[in-house]
C-alpha cells in the first residue's frame, strides 16, 4: 500500500514527457520481444515464478527507479567533472594573479648608473 501511495504522489511530479510516453523504448529485438510476451503469457510452473507474477505491477516502478538512479549517477559524474574544471581554472587564475603581482614589483625602467 505504501508503494502504491508513493507512486500516486510521484505521478503528480512526472514530467510531460513521462505522462505522454510512459513506457521506455525496449532495447530488445522484435523476435526477443515476441519471446518475452509469449513467456509472460504462459502460466508459470515454479512457485517462485508464480510469486513474482504478483509483483508484475511494480515493473513500471522499477523502470522509473532505475532511470532515476542512472540520472543520479550521470549528475554525480557531471558534477565531479565540473569540480575538476573549476579547480583547474582556479589554479590558472592564481598563476595569472601571481604573475601580475610579480610584474608590478619589478621596475619598468632600470635605475640610472
């Protein structure tokens, strides 16, 4: 019940793309999709497979959960890359400022002899 209540709450937060295209494109070939449909249509013989049929309604939940996790990992990597770039730019700025400060200390005209 808790998961279903959370799914209802999350439905309100979905983007327009997720509302219009709720199903993610499959990476399976057409013949693989047909095999999967045939297997899912057949009644399972094993007890574990029968128990898993009760949770088929959560498939969409797991698709979205996995998508969110992948996006989270992608954002973490992008943030790390930006942090490295920021650190590099700060080092370059410090080198530039150190060079500018040093050039101001050196007199422009040599003293007369």
